[in-house]
């Protein structure tokens, strides 16, 4: 599954909407990113690793690299 589907699935399964997530990210960073802009970046796969990490942190997840 692509990042878009994985991330959207995790957000929704945890009771959040994309809109609520964008509002939370905006609040944390003092920005005014639109839901449309975020969705477009997500669809194109243009989210930074740190952004994905922060979204997962908000949801109570962490990225773990294991070998």
C-alpha cells in the first residue's frame, strides 16, 4: 500500500479526520496550511519524513527501525 493510503487509514482508524489532523499540525506550528494543500502533498507523496513522524506521534505511534 502507498504512503497515502497507509497514513489516511491510520488517521481514520484512530478517530481523526484529515481536517482535524491539519488543524492540529497548524496549531503546533503556527501555520495556515489548507486541507487541500495537505491532501495534494499526501497524494503526490511529498510529505517530509518528519511530518509523517509527527502525525504518527499525534496518534500515539512511533516509527521503529529494526533489523
